C-alpha cells in the first residue's frame, strides 16, 4: 500500500508540473503576455511559446523579425507569406493556419513587444 501511495504521489507531481508550464513566460504579467493568452496564441504555439506540432516556437524572434515586419505579419500573414518563400516553407511544416490578429493597435504593439522580448 505504501508503494502505491508513493507512485500516486509521484504521478500527481508529474501531472501538476506538466500542466503548470515552465519558464518565465508563464509568470509574466506583461500586457503582451495578456494579449498572447487572450488571443489564444498558446493553443497552437504553446503556453510558453515553445511551439507544438501545430505551430512553430515563438522564441528568439528578434533574430529574423523587427517590430514593423512582425506587426505586418500578424495583421496579414497570408500576404506576408506569399512574398516570403522562407515563410511559405515554414508554414508547410505545421498543421495550423496562422490567423490574422484581430485586436486593437495597442494590443498588437503589446503582443509584438512581448514576442520580440527575450
């Protein structure tokens, strides 16, 4: 009985740890993080932007994006992808179609700042 209790306790800790997420992003209360959560970005990209099978990770975006280019992409991903073969290739690797951002200009700016911050 003692062994079963220890196994159940260990399993509970693993499940709680997996569901709570990890990394700084899950503890981030910034406006951009709030927009990320409210817009449902984590459903495809993961709670901590780590990426899932449906969509790529959103880490180190500053290597390839600046505020203007990322804002343009989020507002109209289809048009930006059509003009960028690298994005077309990347999109084919994931199941989810990137929707256009539907928030306000302020929310978009907050989201872009959050995604570009490291």
